[in-house]
């Protein structure tokens, strides 16, 4: 069974995006096109559970993935091209988050839980102690 594919052209990306895609692709042993296709497929497949997908295919990706891309774009009020562009931008620049941005959800949960700094310190101290004890027992 062969998969039908089409081509999609993504325009309007920020300067340097193509170069960044090519560099990341090289680091992963893939072409920029394969990297982009994989990034879109991952995002689209994650959205498949949103319901029955009816839209026709628009690019070189497998038809079922393209249908999910179109549906997800509609839900977000975007064209498939705009949604694909966002996926690329997010995929490329997600690696550039600061440590504060990464920890923000954890910090928010801790604050909302009412745990004190002393309780949190104690929790981490116990976890470290347990970890090192388990490692020592394995040796």
C-alpha cells in the first residue's frame, strides 16, 4: 500500500529559520525536510484524538497526518500553513527556554500547595539521601 503525498510550501518564517532547521537536521542525521515533516507529524498525531478528521491532504505528509493538521489548524482558527509555521517555530525555539521558564510550572505548584521552604528542603534532602543509599546498595 503506497502513501499518497503532496507538497506544502511554508513561507514567512523568521530569518535564519531555514538555516536552523538544516543545522538541527544535520545534528540528527536528517534533512531539514525530514526534520520538519517529523515535527509536524508528531504534533498532528498528538492531536488526532480531537475527533473525526475530514479535511483533505495538503502537503507531502501522509494523508491521515495532513487531515489531522488541517483539523487542528481549524480548531485554532488558523490556516494549515499558519499552523505548520507555528509548529516549526515552536519546535526550533523550544530548546531555547531559560531555566526560570522551565521551572515556572513547578514553582507555581509549590506556591499553590502551601509547602514551606523548609518542607521542600527536607523533601529534597530525603530524596537525595534515599537515592544515594539505593545506589550504594546496588554496588
